[in-house]
């Protein structure tokens, strides 16, 4: 993966989080993708389960939110991304993502560590 490809994917991720459009969410992930999040017990396996999981979290966006991010590194097909999400209703969360991509630029494996501050 190149920096521009990872940047485009993260921009699309943030867009999909805002729109909550199943089409936008599906476009990010390979059919057999996995989505894991800690410290929460979140293990969504397959694109359909990922879409369902995302849509179940729409309440999180009440009151608005902002997200700032940067790429920490890219190693072959995997990128590490640092982000800070500020939700007016939930608080501030520091995120660390590792995202592994397939040859088409779709996410195969998404791992996120959330730390509320």
C-alpha cells in the first residue's frame, strides 16, 4: 500500500462513519473481512456483520463529533493509524488502528484499540 491509498481509505472510512450508508461501509471491506476492537468485545466477521455493527453505533454520533488522524507507518499491505475521536456526548477517545488490505485496497483485517481520555 502507498500513502495515498491509505489516506483515501481512511477518508472513505470517516465518510462512511458520517453517512452510515451500508453502501459506503461495504465499499471499505472485503467480503470475509474481520473487525476487532479493544477493550470492547467487538469481533465482527464478514462484511454483513461489520455493516450491522456499525449501524448499531449510530447513537454514538448524537451531538456531533470530530476525528483527526495520521498514518504512523505502512509495512507492505498493513498500515498503522493513530486517531483521536472527540464525541460531544461520549467524550474523547485515542485510537490505534492496524489495517491489512487485500490487492484491491479493501480491508481484510481491522484492529482498533480505543482508550478513553
